C-alpha cells in the first residue's frame, strides 16, 4: 500500500522554517542516466575520458538534473498539492561521482494574497556549494474546497 504524503497548508508554514536536509549520493549511474534521460548528450556528462580531455576530473551532473533534484526536494517537503511557480538556480562546484550532495532549504518569504511561499535552497557537496537559488510554490489554504470559511 502506497501512502501519499499530506500537502503542507499555507497557514502551517512560517518565514524562517527550515526544510529537513536531503542527502543525495552522487553515483556514476545517477549522473549518466539523468543526463541521457534529459537528452543532454554532451560527452562531459557520460564519458570519463572525454570529460578529462576537456579539463574535468570526471563526468559531472548536468543542470537539468540539478534543477530536477531541487524541485524534488521542495515538493517532497511541500506535498503533492503544492504548485511550483518558479525555480531560479545557479550552479557552482561540479557534482562528481562518489560524492554526496546535501540539500537544505529555508522559507524566506510568504505572500498571503497568492498563498505563495519562497524557499531559499542550497546543495553542497565535498567541494563546496553545487547549487544555490530559490523556489516559489503555491500551497493550498486550510479552507475546505468550495468553502468560504
């Protein structure tokens, strides 16, 4: 039996709330498979020899995967009824195989009229910050559907 996580309600979230850390093991399979799944055939994401010829120590994660992991992190915390409105990220240190990226986040703003929540995120690996940025989501409120309460 699959248990669907509850969606956070807008009223239950406060500026300053911290999201729980999420550790993501950076396996070679994850890096290569997600690059190919996102149709990023750039050799630096799947061929170690060519990546080294281009100055990298190994293959490294592509931005589409980093973006997807950030979205997964926030929606995993927010729940299935959350609606992602914007993801704005910047990459830093590469994610190489054999490392771990730890994602953290903090609620930095709320817009009561739109029920919009902004979350600052950071993903750090053994070299340093891999991804930083913000994610804006809309959360449902506590009113029953169709109710005026």
